[in-house]
C-alpha cells in the first residue's frame, strides 16, 4: 500500500489536542478569577442602595409620626391611610437576609450581615 503524506496528516495528533485543551483550561480559569468577584461587588452595592432607601423611609416616617419606627416592619404599613413607605421585600439585603435594625435614643443603625450571613463580622454593611 502506498500512503501519501497528505492522507496521514489529515487529523490532529494527541499532543495537539492536549495542548488546545490545556490552553482552553487556562483561559477559563483566568475568566473565572477575573469575574468571580463581580457578583459579590454588585450585591454589596445593591445592599448599600437598599440601606439608603430604608434611611429615607425612616426619615419620612419620623417626619410623619414624630418618632423613629420601632421595627423596620413599621415602614411597610401605611401612615394615616397612605401607601406604605416600603414593601416588605425591601427589608432584606441582596443575599436575601433581613436587615438588622436597632434604635438607641434618637439614633438608629441598619446593618446587613453581608456575604457570610453573620452579624458583627468584618464584611457587615451598615449605614
């Protein structure tokens, strides 16, 4: 049998295929590393925006009633037959956990547990 060089080189060698797979693996890991933290950054930004909206609702509540709300749920009930200041879904952070709200005298704190879900850790977000 007489095989020409052209017919023997028609496919890829195992080494060539492994090299392509290795390159694709490296590129895939670079993409995951570069974009892996983007979701966490956007959740932090969304949570800080929610905290700002809650602060505005608290200020309106205080102007209408003369006092701070005892709980954040007070903001989801209309004042004087008005529409509620917030919907109940707005009382959760971007990770789906409820905000922690504390009133001390004339001051208040709104806190999100952050990505780890535990309060009083370094990733907490607060007003």
